[in-house]
């Protein structure tokens, strides 16, 4: 009896420790690399462990890397090349997603592989994903931004596995969008609260006026009280105003999005911009 009890306990212990063992046995390129030193050692360990667990759970590499310079390369192509050159995308679902930061010009890009990556991270889904981590980057909250990206990737992959990936029709509003909607509703309520009484008062005051303004100056002249011996129209001057055509020089957010190819010809899609 004791022998069977020992075997059962050993099996349970093995099942509980298996995910940790798989994550710790990973010997390839770390799924989080930071050549700039934005995070401390504890943050690096926590984030790396999280990325490993998500990647192994979904059999789909989720990677984050930080570099200083892109050396003139397009941010999305740089991220795709790094993903391929480091040997990622070899798990069961043969793909992955990577977030890249380049600190020299504050560029960001995240790209995913074609196939299952495009299914789990549709173009509409990528727009939503960007909204979840980009506000943290703009405030230089890098660890929070990376954790938000990892949590979002986990959510996206979980929904894709269930057959309900994020598409245009089912994307929820972010917390910022919800807050803006509440603010807009409050402003509209205040405007209506003050404008309705104002309209009523305006109508009342209009009814008290017995004299109304005239459309032409001659209507103010009493008939027979003014005689003009000479009339002339004299041109005085002309005023010409020129306005320059507005240019579209938006900054921040996504600079490029959609499908593209890596330097080796691999198919990817993703978004890039400044933070």
C-alpha cells in the first residue's frame, strides 16, 4: 500500500514540476534580450520565465528584444531578421511573434510570422495589441510595457486556440478608450444641461424686443429727410489671404503596418513606429 502511495505522489509531483522543467531546460537564445540594460536582473528573470512559459504552453515563440541602433534598417525587417537568425519559430506551430525596441531613435516594431501568426494576430488584432503596451512605452515604463505585451500575446493565443481570434468585430475597448468615452458623455451632459435653459431664455428675450435690426442702411433713413446731390462708388483696396495646405506629419504610434518579407524572404506581418 505504501509503495502505491509513493508512486502516486511521485507522479503528481512530476506533473506539477513539468512546466517549470521545460522552461528551465530551454537552451536556445533567451526569449528576452536586452543589450541596453533597461531592466534589472530580477525583472529580466521574471520576464524571461513568463515568455518561456507562454511560448511552451502555446508552442509558439513569444520574444522581446532591445537593441540600441537599427543601423539604417527598417524596424520591422530588423525584428523579423532577428527572429529568424536566432532560430526562433521551431516549436510545434512553427511561428512566433517578437517585440523589438531600438533606443537610438525610440523605434518599436512587433511582427508575427505568416500562417498561424496571421490567424492569431490579425491586422485588426495587431492594432488592438499596440494599444495595450504602447502607452507604457511612451511613459518609459518598460517592464510594465513588456509584461503587458506578454499578457496580451497569451490572451491572443488562447483565443486563437479556442477558434475565436480577435478580429474587427470582437475587439474590446481599452481602458483608455473607455475612460475617454465616459469623459465625452460627461461633457455632452454638461453642455445639454446648460444649453437648454440658455435656449429658453433666449427665446423669451426675443419676444420682449419690439425693434428689430434692418438689413440695409437706407432703411434707417426717414423718408424725405435726406437729399444726395452726387453719388459715386469708390474702390478702396483689396485684401487677399493665402493659407498653406496642411501637411500630414503625424508622429508617434504606428508608422508602417501590414505584410512584408524578411531579408531572407520569410513572410511576416506587423506594425512599427515611434514611442
